[in-house]
C-alpha cells in the first residue's frame, strides 16, 4: 500500500540525516527523466546498509510512512562518495528551504 509521508515525518528524517552528519540534497537519478527526489550523500567507506541501519536506530519502529520511504531506494556512485536516493520522495521547495535554513536547536523541528 502506498502511503505519502507527512511534513512532520519528512522534517524528522531530514533532521536525522543532519544529526548523523550526512548531506541531504536534491537528486535526479537514472531513469527519473528530470524529476528530483531526496538524496543523501554517504562518504567513501560507508555503505547504504549502514545508512539504513542508522535511520532505523534513530527513527525507532518503522510504520507505513517509513515503508514508503524505503520502497524505492537506489544509489549512484559520485566518484569517491555515493548518493542514496529515495525515488518516492519528491524534493520540494519546502525541503530546500529547510536544508538551507537549518533546524532549531531547541526543538527537533524545522525552523
């Protein structure tokens, strides 16, 4: 069953990527025909599996929204680093603003 993610869930995921030291960004992967989705750069020597395990640990029990997140994940080499991208999560202007502006230290929410 396809479930769209809520804005709060996306904010939580972006926050976790940032806290774990990963760079989240817009990415248009192979076969996406110019559509942009959420991508996360993982440094050389780190596997996509490690990223997944860190997300599970930080986000707790996975529900339908997170099943949706992991439903269509792909990765591409970027030379030394790798980008893992989530085809089902469209990279929106709201996400761009959130990444540009950062997060509040007092709350686990977007500023």
